[in-house]
């Protein structure tokens, strides 16, 4: 298995639960993170070695090392004791090429998470067809799309929809974080990668400083990847956020989303988590200008945030790149906070739509994914 980044580690950990239920003695190895290691995964390299931020300077700097890891992994998988199946978990830029080479050499390949060809980079479909014996899809419309191109696929639901309760306990989350039931709480999630924090945290925190001036009693929670916690805390102080109002947490993103009234959040899997917690949100994103120009040319839909893509409308605001100024971000967040008092019907309508989405995505993902792999292997 190869899983990149925090979200891939989470997905792969849940998949390993399903595989172990089917095959209790299953041996798993490759590239992974701590959740996979908890399930007995043998990580030859840690998943953060693959984490980069778009078409960035960071990618150029790290590309040689990433390609070297892929060559070494390919040689190891094709030598001696070959695996019964290779499972690439997300990370399509790394995994699809590797999967194509392994498949050509006779190893069965599965890709877990259909690349978002329905949103951007539609040209990837040919690469997916060459690389994958089967695709495990998180969203219900994806298998039919892949089938039209001759690619086998199964809808297994989104595992986060089972991890996150249908009715999050806001009061319990607040007690756990030392907050009062009556507090007004904003969660800020500026991304989980180093380059994301560099580009996204400053405007997010400057927006938060503006919001705090308008609402001095506001409490701000900032869940941060533990390795980046100090850097995130420094960025918050540099933007003028005082420690009395702002708490930078080591992880605990789910606790922060459960506790908050609204979240200012970087585009990515975390936006789906916020939707499953039924929280109003403002989606923002920034990256290197060159990366942004490349990605915009490949975009197929008007939405970038997963909640908006799945709802088929701008259910929540998206303020991306140059549009994501501190002023605009602050105004959008204040719009949601004001709605809690002045327009509760707006909040209720959003929560109802996100509840529908939660039910649509809630499946026994570990079992369904393992069943699909068993069928592929004829085991």
C-alpha cells in the first residue's frame, strides 16, 4: 500500500480494518502513516515524504527524492516476494504511474479514491484505465462515470461519514476543550502541509484578527498538525491574535469542528469533514501563482470545495487565491456568525442539506472495500 498525507493515512487505516476482518493474518507494507502503523502496517517510508503543495517550488525541490522512493519501491515490489495486490490510496501523481508499471508486470492493482476527473484533469482517465484493475470510489456517481470508460469500480461510501456522528455533540466537545456552552467559537483550519501553512495561514489569521475586533468575545480554535503546531502558533501571533482568544491545538480537528459555530477552512478533505459536522464554513485557498494558473486551466467545474461539488451549488462561500483577502474572508465568516442570530433559517437549511449528504455517504466502507478486493482476487 501507498498512502500519502494525513487523509490518505486515515483512509488506508480504515481499509486495513476491513482487510484484517477478511484476512486476519494479512501482511501490509509500503508507504504509510501512524494510523496504518496502529494496524500493523510496515512503513518502509513515512507518508509525509510524499506530501507536497500543488505545482510548487517545494515540488520541484523534492521531486528527485520522491522519484527515487518510487523507483526503490517498484524494485522492491517486483523483486522476490511479490504482493497479492497493490493498493494506492489517493496520491494519484505518485500512485497511478507506479500502478501501471506493477499491473504490466502482473500484479493486481487497486486505487482507493477515484481521482477527481469530474472536477479537473479529465485527461487522467486514460492513465487510470491503464493503471487500475479496480477503483474504490468514495462518491456514488463515480462508478458509472468510470464504467463508461471501461474501468471497473465500486462505490464504498466515504469512511468519514461513519467516523463522524450524524448528530455531533457540540456541548461535549466544548467541555473537552475548556469552552463554555454560550461561547461563540470559530475554528480555523489552514491546511496540514508545510506549504499550505505558509500560503494560507497569514490571510486566515489576518481575517481572524478583523473578526475578533468586531466580536471581542469570540473564541478561536486552530487545530494544527503536531509537527507544525509551533509554526502555526507563530503565524497567529504575527497576525495579532492574542493568546487569550486563540488556542492552537495539537491535532484535534474533529473536536474543534464539533465545538465551533463556524469554520474558516482550507479547501481539501477537511471541508467534507466540516460538512459532515454540519458546520457553516468559508472555504479559502492560496498557493504559488504559477501553480494556481496551471490548476485553473484544468478545472472543469465552478466549485473547488467538496461540499459545493457534492451539493452542485455554492452552498458555502469559496474565496480562492486573490479573492481570498483578509477583508473578504472576515466578511464571509461574519455573515455566518450574524446568521446564527438574525437568520437562523439559513443555518437550518445548510444543516439539513449537509445531513442529507451525510446519509448519502454513510456506508460500511471497510467491509465494502475489502469485499471488492476479495472479488478482484477471486479469493
